[in-house]
C-alpha cells in the first residue's frame, strides 16, 4: 500500500498468466470514441435503410484492443466498414466518417475497414488511456496502446504525443500558463469535502499518517518552477555502492530507469577517459568504474566518496519541470521549541546589527507548508519589496536570511515616512479624490522621498502612491513586515499537476497581496471567484461534477429564498403603510372633524 498525494494505492503482484489479468487487459476505459455520436448513428441508420440489411455492430471495431483474443471480433466490424466503404469510400475506424472530417491515415498494418483513421481520432483514443492511470509519476506506465495497434499488434507509424502534451489537451493552454511562480493553487470545494468524508472514516493513526489534511481547503502559493535537469549527480560512499552500480550497467554503459527512461553513466570526473596512448585509453566507462572498485578495496580513501553522473535519455521535456508550492492556510498556533528557538536566536543577533529596529515589529508565523519534508524549513516569505514591479512579497531560503531581509525592511530611512516601514500591511483611509479606495488593504513597498509618498501594492494588484496620512496600521500586531516560515512544502512535476487540474481537484489564479494580508483561515475563501478550473472532460471526477451541481442547486435555492424574503418584506411594508394611513384618519376624526383634518391634508 502506498499513499501518494491524496490517494491510497495498492500494488498487487499477480502472475501474468492469471485469467483475471487477461480479462482486465481487455477492458478499455470509457470513451467518447467507443460510443458513436448522434450524427454517426444517423449515418449508420441511413446506410442500413439504403442497403435494406442489418449491419453488425461496429462498436467492436472502435476501441483499440490489448489482447490477441480480440482479433476474433474484428472481421464482423471490418465487414461492415468495408461494405460502407464501397458506397462512401474509406472511413475512419473510430468515428465512421470519411475525408470530409480530415485526412485519413494508415498508421499500422490493418487492412480493410480497420485500415484508416483520422489522426485526431487516434489522439483522442490515446488520451483516454490516461483516464484510468494515476497522476503521480511513481505510477506512470508506458501503455502499449500509445505505441502499438491492438488489432494487428504492429507499431504505429506516427509517434505518440508525450504525456505532458496529452495532459495539456485536457486542461487547455490558458490554464497551463498559470502554472508559474506567483500563482495560487486552490482546492476545489467538492474535492475538500470528499477528502473530509474519507478522513472521517479513518482511524486516528491512519488519519494522522495520511496527507489529507494538507489538501483539505488548501491555498498553495507557487514559490518556484525549475526546469528538470538532464542528469543525476550523486556520491557513492562505499565499495559496495560501486559494485552495485557496476552490476546494473548493461550495453552502452546504461541501464533502464523508471518510466522507460534510459540512464547512461557519463564519462566525467574520475571516470573521464585517460589521455591518448595510455594503457586504459580504449576501455569503456564501465571498465573504468570496475577498476575504481578494485582500487577501493586497497585504497578506499583515494577513491571514496566517488561522484558519478547519470545522463537521462531521452532528455526531459518541460512536462518534468519541478513545481514547488506552500500552503498559506495551515498556521501553527503554538510553535514548538524546535521551531521557536532558531527565530529567537536570529532576532537577538540581528537586533545588534539593526539597532534602529524594534524586534517586536517583525511578526513571525509558522505554517505547515505541505507533506514533503515537513520536518524541515522549506522556505520563508517576507512581505514587502523594493521595486515598483514587486508583487508584495519575497521568497527567502532559511530563517536567518528571511529575518535579515525583514529587519532591513523594518529600518526607518526617512523622518517623513511616518510610523510605517517597508513590508507593513496597511489600510487606506481619508482619501477624498478616491473614496472608493478607503478601507482597502495593501502592503507598503517603499517610501519615495522625492514625492513623500508610500508606494502601496493593493489587494487587486494595483500600485498606488499615497501620503502617510492616508495609511493606517492593519492591527497592533502588524507594525512591520511579516515573516512566514513554512515547514515542508508540496511538490509536483508539471505533468502531474496538470493531471490533478484535469481531474478538477484544483483551480489556478494569480496571487495578490490580499492572499498574504488576509487571516490564514480565510485565504482559501478569498480565492472564490478568482480560481480557474479545467473544463469538464473524460478526466473529470464524477464526485466533483455532482458537487458542482449541488452547489448550483444550493445557490438557486438561496436566491429563491432571498426573493421570497424580499417579497414578504415588501408586502409587510405595504400593510404597515395602509395601517399608518388608517390610524391617521381615525386620529383626525377623533380630533374634531374636518376642520382639523384640512390642515393635516394641507401639511
């Protein structure tokens, strides 16, 4: 059993000859391509009326097979398609349409009605292979249906798209462009509700060990996107490590790594080729590694540790980019001594370097940043920024670097900047020309001495130059820059995150200063209306579709209730008005008749 992301998996080692496995191999995932559209069905009925004969069902010819036993079904479907071809010309074996829908290709050795396909139809079938697979890279498999025809078992002549290209086709390019530093990843409400239900059914121990709490109601700020490196460099610490690597190397000084990647030992460092003319000049890299293994037996200190590099083949594409994000919602209310002591020691040291700064003005908060490396500090975020293009915060590595940056920003630089310092959350007040901005929240970036104004980054991303008199401290506890320390983080490959987005688990939007100024418990709710979700496709989770329908029904119910309440209020107001008029009339009659009533009417 494995816990990967939000999903438990069970890996079962089952013999390949097991009948159950062969049966499962023949089950193809549901697809739009294995059920003809209404237009395709109408075309088929038209052909049946023309011929006056019933054709065999063609659904057997639509889905690609994964077992040789399925070839027995092909002749019936092929016969139907061939009969149709006699009347209409070549037809795509997936959609039953001709060249009017696109160029027809023959990607394999199939003949007859199985010969022709549209490239986009084949791509749609290959997309459906991903629907039944998990999104975590540890469980990626190289499905034969991407590369080989399931009917004739011949390799496709057109190279399949990469997994990243297929996942991007589910999410669309607009959503993929938001996978970048400075963007927010917000958990779908239905996804959080589903995880909460699953968490409630677990024992306390299992719930504590699971990663569900990291994802429920999560609002993650992407702090880094790094391109995947084309090589792996590491150190071998013992002779046994060298022997193990040497035994795994095959032809070409390489071996098969995970997910079909070939890892080739590079001739670098101690494994570099010797100069021309020496005795070992012609030996392979594996041969040089074997010689170092023998030398490590006699002189271990002269060989170990041994740095080696493995080259990835093929080189990784952008789908393997490394995405890192931290959760802005899971604040630690009572930090442990292990968390607090480094902060106290750093503040004491920095107070001597920055005597003008009151250490209490720098507020420090600890967060559970994510499930990866939760016992170590992943990164820190410091509010503020010196440039006009600053987003309103900076990412720092380590507690000392973050506090040093915060103390630097908290240092007063002008007597005219008022009580405010760089990085301080503020509230706008007293604006006459723009009263609509009063009570708006923002972060003070820097003070411009020439204009005597603060450059403030507002919650909506706009920057405003404001006088100190138009700013107010957000609270007594926030009189300087905030330092957010994240213990652990969340990590994805770009393709993996696109898969999570395609399933509808998460949405994306640009981050703003409001995401850091707001209280931690409200940060996920602050993303509502800003998050962009992937369109509904075959990848979408059924429970998320149901949750969206339930939320829409709930909104409509609330709208009806509010409309009924407004109607009742209007009716009550009419009744009250009529009663007031009647009471006034009765009072007039009791007060002396029409002589007293006329002045009332005149008034």
